[in-house]
C-alpha cells in the first residue's frame, strides 16, 4: 500500500499535459482482438488500467510491444483461450468486454462473474448479457462464470434500459461482425464511445448513428488493423480544473478539448471559476469568490458522474448551499465521510434533491448531497476507496491547512498518469511515505 504525506495550503500553478483517456484505451485494446492484424495506438495513457488490460489481452493470445512512450502495437494472430483467467478478471471491471472478440474468434467466452474495480454501486452486467442473448448467443451462468456461446452472432433490435457506456461499447463490438443489421436504441453517446465507433469505422465496420441515441450497425465479414490516437482524458482534465480553482490556483491543462467538456465548463463558469480556451488546452483559474449551485450528474451531454467527486470538494469552498444529485451510480458519495472529518459541511440524503426523480428514487441509496460553504479544511489521515474519490482526497489535502496522509494511493494511479510529479510540478508539497 502506497502512502503519501501532503502538506496543504498551496495553490496549484503551472501547466500539466493531459494523458489519453483510460476509459478509451482499455476498450480499444479489447477491440484490437477482433482482428488478427496489428493495431497501433498512440497517446496511450501509462496508467494501471492500461497495463491490467494489456495483461488480460496477453493471457488470451495478444502480443504487444511499446514502440515509443505512449505508443504501442498490439496483435492477436490467434486467440489461445476462450476463458478469462479469474485473477485477471478481478483487477478491474473490463473482463466482460472480452466477449465480442472471444465469441467472434472462438465461438465461446467464459468470463468470471467476480469483477473488480470501484465499489460505486452494484454495477451489474445484465444489459451486456441480454444484448448478446438477443443477438443469438446462449448465455449460461454457472460455477461463478458467464458462459457465452455463439457460432455466429446475428443482427438484432436492441433497446438498452439505460444508456450504459460499456454496454453500448460491448454490443457495438459484437454487432460489427454479426450477420445482418443491429439497432442499439437508447445507447450511450459519450465522446469515448463515439471515438470507438471512429476506430471501428477505420477497421472496416459500417456504423451509422442518429441524434436519438440509436446506432445502426451493418455486420461485415472481417475487420483490419488500425492506427488510432487515444482521445484526451476529460475526467483527468476536470479533476485538474477543480484542483486549480479549489486551491485558488491557475493551471493550463494542455490537450484538454472544449467540445468534450461543454457542460463542465458551463458549470465552472456558473460557480464563478474561470477558464480560457487556448489552442494548446484550457486554462483554469481562480480570481473571485465562488458561489453555490445545484447540479445533477447524467449521461452525456450531461454533467459526468466522474466529475462529481472533485466538484464536491470544490463546492466546499463556495459560498452558500450547493446541491449535488448523483443519478448514474447509486453509491458514489463514499468519500464524503473523510471530507467531513476534514471539516467539510456535507449532508447526504436518499431522496432526489434539486432535480427530477431518478432511477434511485425508491431506494435507500444516499445519492444526493448538500454542501454548505465555504469551510476551511484541515489535514486528515485517509484511505482511498476508489479512483475518483482518491483524486478528491488529494485536492482536499492540497487545499487544507496542515498535514494529511493518504493511503492506498495506487488506486488513484490506476487512472492518473504521472500523478505525483504532475502535482509536485504544480506546487503541491507531496512526499511518499509517512
Ligand atoms: N448498468 C446496469 N446493467 C448493466 C450495465 C450498467 O444496471 O449491464 C447500470 C450501472 O449499474 C449504472 C448505469 O447503468 O448505474 C451506468 O453504468 P455504465 O454502464 O454507463 O457505466 P460503466 O460502463 O460501468 C463507465 C466508466 C465509468 C464511468 C461510467 C459513466 C469505464 C471502464 N468505466 O462505467 O468510469 O463512471 O461509464 O460514464 O469506461 C472511472 O473511470 O472511474 C469510472 C468509474
């Protein structure tokens, strides 16, 4: 377990290069296994989840080589097993994304049901499995595995109960090589999903998408290799933005793209945070007291659930009462108790505050919060529960008075490249160990 000690009270000032998106490269690597040809990816984030996915692909028969920093080639001439090893399936939540490649290449996918990853809600995979069933696969659940079989998937009319990101990506990858036409209605349209569609199109897929969240996929016989650049990580960009404004600093996030962050930028502006869009990235800075707001998280183009935790710590520094309603994951306020220990005034509620009733309306999940600010924060001893919450603790520790210790930092490094050096270069006082 890695521990960092942080002496707070310093504004973050300077510039930071944005990495490629973790939630994109992990799917692109899975996608590479749909073909026997080599695939080359650039702007690859050097984060824990990239390596976990590479290990998984290698266990199934992929060979990869790093061609240069942030650039790799991967090729799966032959899939050597239909079964995802248990140990690899428990390291994050992506094992289910091997189903399309394993089915197309071997006719069978055996995926352990015990997924790892962040504990931010039950996170079932029923939409994925139902989609494959509707495309003609037989799905059995036995001995702790999902056992999916299909000699050839066939096109189907699929309606997702919710626009789930990985379900959409998974079924797109399944449908591109299915026989006939597949419709995916109520699908996710996050920039990372559209980017996956772009990559599939370069490989030979035929995918149309409409403004009503529908993809129409015409199955093709095979896909070719591809060269593709991973899009910048808009979650890391927003995390750095919140850190810059919350610490009353000034950070140029190089590589951040306005088009992927429109809702975030509007929200930052509404609370009094400042930004400027430049050719090389977006500069986020503080120059006036922040004010409160009511927001709810939502699927794209709404306010991303992954922006929520860093934004809540920002709101502890805003004057007045802010409301945040989390509508994507049931249990994404696990980090709040630590912020309360640091002096934040945050109360959690199981009702849907500040907006319309969401899917969790009749549950006991505490999925809304009220933040009263501004409150000074003081240092604390914290253990990171999940990736995004972890970054939130870092922001809190950097803006707090006094010393904080943060344990289990490797959880954060799963998704943030070169984190310690980036933060130190911006002025944070961090040292490894206690
Ligand atoms: N859902 C189901 N059944 C399913 C699939 C999803 O009920 O079969 C529900 C989920 O439980 C959740 C909602 O649908 O309540 C949305 O989940 P979604 O499938 O969209 O999330 P995900 O694909 O599991 C990805 C990212 C998350 C990000 C969300 C939302 C990856 C690997 N993960 O998760 O990223 O928060 O989309 O944008 O792409 C992170 O990076 O820290 C992270 C958690």
